[in-house]
C-alpha cells in the first residue's frame, strides 16, 4: 500500500489512517482544531456536490448526476432522488448541470487545463508513503498525476480565478500546504514532479479558467512550514495530546 499510486474510492481513501493535506491544514490552526475536524460530522453541501461533479466530468469524463424534476418536498420526488443515490449518482435539478458543463468546456479550451483527464487512469490517484524524517504515514489523492512530465495538477472551482483573488484563496484555504504535501508524497511514490499547478475555473459566467502556481520563494516557505507541521504533528501524536488551541497569552493585531 505504501509508496505507490493507485485507484481508490473516496470512502476507502478517507477511511485510511494516514495524514493528508486537509488534516495538516486544520492542524496548522491548532492541534485542537485538528481534533475537532476529525470528530466533526460530514456535512454535504450543494457547493460540494457541484465541485465533486465538476471534478468527475473533467478528470474522469463521467457524468455523475441525473436530472430529477419536481418539488423536493414531494414524496415521489424524494423517492426518485433516493433511487438515483442508490445508483451512486447525485440528483440535481433541471439546469443545475449548465454550470458544470460550462466549467468543463472552459477547462478543456484552456492551454494547460486541457491536459486534465487526458489519461483517466492517471486521474484521482491515491498515494500512500512513509515520511522518512518523521515516520508518519502520509496520504494524498491527486486530481491529475501524469505518468510523464514535470507537472502535478490540481483542479479548483472558485468564484474568481484571477491571480489577484486566487492568491487569497491559497492563503485562506492552505493551498500552499497542499502543494508541498502533494509534491512530497508524489516524490516518495516515485513521481518527481517539479511544479504544482492549480487549474482554477470560475463557477459562474464567464467561467474563466486560469493556471496558477506559487513562485519559488513562496514554495520554499510552504515547504518549510510543511516540515514544521509534520514535526509538530509527530510530537502531538507521540504524546497523545491534541488539546492545545490559542493559548492564554495576550496577542496584538494590526489593522
């Protein structure tokens, strides 16, 4: 299972006991936030569904939805939705697939975005590897990991794909930690990528697609922060104490 890339369902991947980028992003807030994240119920939102469906269509050429008409509170509609979900698909309202299809066409028309999903066998690949410095078992699920070349791709749906706005998404959502983690796990699994590129596509018209990467200095800072997180995570795991949060000292902020 370790140090290789292979296909794995979302359920199997999330159930595997290993450290992933989402865990580390929560841990970066505090060990207590990480612990709360582990215990939080899995809340499915419409935004999550759209992102999941967009990923499936672009990366795996799979339409993971079916159109279900009718009042969502009506018994017949609820039964129809249940039947769709039993087939492993998502039930959406008429017209809700318009944005998904528009995003897919936008990515396909982009000079770098068009590479996503060219080989569906390399889409949504899971990787597991032991970090040689901490001994932690790491995991990552790559959106698109080409079998050749120097670029590892990640697809993001967003409100604004401009460089000006997406850099704030990187800071807010810890995408820099994700980039460091994914490149590290991929390397341990035998894929020595040099660049991590975000393919960002807007969820509303004009459904613009942009290709964005961190500059060398930012990537160096991300790798440094990532190593510190792994070391701190190891210490908390060994002590069994993930209770630390903000601390009692007074902090000063500048507006």
